[in-house]
C-alpha cells in the first residue's frame, strides 16, 4: 500500500502505544511529519524518522490531536532536528501553558514530555505538505480538538483516530456526560462525502476499502450509542491496556496507584457503575480473558 503513496510521502506504521508517522518531503528540500508516537519510544521514533529523512532537515511537526500516543515524540524530534511544532488550534493554549490535566495526560495516567508549539492548524485551513494541497477538517468525537487532513488531488485522507480500518478511537467526551457520539457520526458523514481512495489512519495499516471501514465504524457507533456503558467499558480496557503497554509489567496495586486519581479513568468507572478499584479489576480480568494480558502470580504482563 505504501508503494502507492505519492513520491513526496512516506508512511511509518507503528502500534497501539505509538501512533503512525507520515512524512512529507517539501520542494525546498526540508521535510514535515504528522504525529510522533508515545514518549516511551521517542528514541525509536527519532531513529525511524531520521532514516526516512535521508539527510533532509525536519522543519515541521504537525499533530492531528494531542493525545499522548500522537505527540509523545514532539519534544525529542524538535530537539534532535530543530523542527517547529504545530498543534490543533483548540489545544494551542493548553500546550503552551502545559496544562497537564486539560491535555489529558494526567487524566488518563499517561505520560508526555513537555514541548512548545510554534503555532496551530485549524479546520478550514489549507496546508501544503509534500507539494500537495491538504484541506484541514475538524474531527471531533474521539477528541473535541482533533483534525484530519485530506488531499483532494490524490483523494488521500489522514484520519487520525476518527476512522481506522476497523473502528475508531474511544469517544472520550461521552465518559464525562458530554456529546461525542453525534460528533463521531458527523465525522463519518464528512469522510463519506470526501470519498478518499486511500485512508492513512492513526493506528494500523493504510487501507483503501472505505465502504467497509465506514460500515464497520457505523455499526460500532450504533452499538455504543445503544448502551453508553459499552463505551465506558471499552474505555476502561483501553486505558488499562495502554498503561500496561507503557509499564510492560505491574501488579494490580501499582496499576491502581497510577489510575486512581486519573479523571478519565474515574469517569469511565462511574459510567460503568463500578468503584475505580473494581473497575480496574474488571478490566484486568477482561484483558486476561481476551489474551491481551497475562498473569504470573501477582504480576500482570503485557505480551
Ligand atoms: Zn487519540
């Protein structure tokens, strides 16, 4: 799939702890990158990007949204290459002031190295990346400030966590009683109207079967909306699995210390109608049963 990208673009597929990177080679000889992975693997991100750059200077870092798995390499890449960082406009002041709780890092028990944005990108704007024109669209639902990028000339969509090949990211606003399902619905409508022939998601491989991805996403959205406790349970498992990917191994007590004051985890627990300690226990049991975690005595291990 990567071979079908325009020659000015490169795709680095990562995993569920670190979001994918998309590189653009600019006409002036410099390069830009969209999204930078999680802080734990920032050195690996730097090495992967450096190899792809082939000696070009990295001038710009752009983030689709400021979740820790999309901007955790910002600081390291900016330091290594002197790149300037651009974030969605709604998150600019939070990032400049490094408001950890509002940026979701503290609220999810996740980590991010501090970085300083040089500016912002906003819905309705047009950007030139890799000598293609990209339209910026709002992509709320998963994250109220998220954006996605669409190149009309090549019908390529950079969808972040608004659409994956099989689903989309947790609808976080719904966990605290705010609207998110409606926004997710609108994002899927927008994506359908754009009719991309290639989608580069925040996680997982590039895909081309838009109809299948939209059908899966709509099916999942309808299932979540029918009983919001499903979104809460999904969020609990995602949050716990993410911490386990970060820590690799931990006891239940250590995980509880990491998550007990994390507001998003507490909101999801309340919506799942469980006290946080029981919500953690339920999540761990579910993840072990699904084979996403293993138990060795007191220790939980992320395989
Ligand atoms: Zn996200």
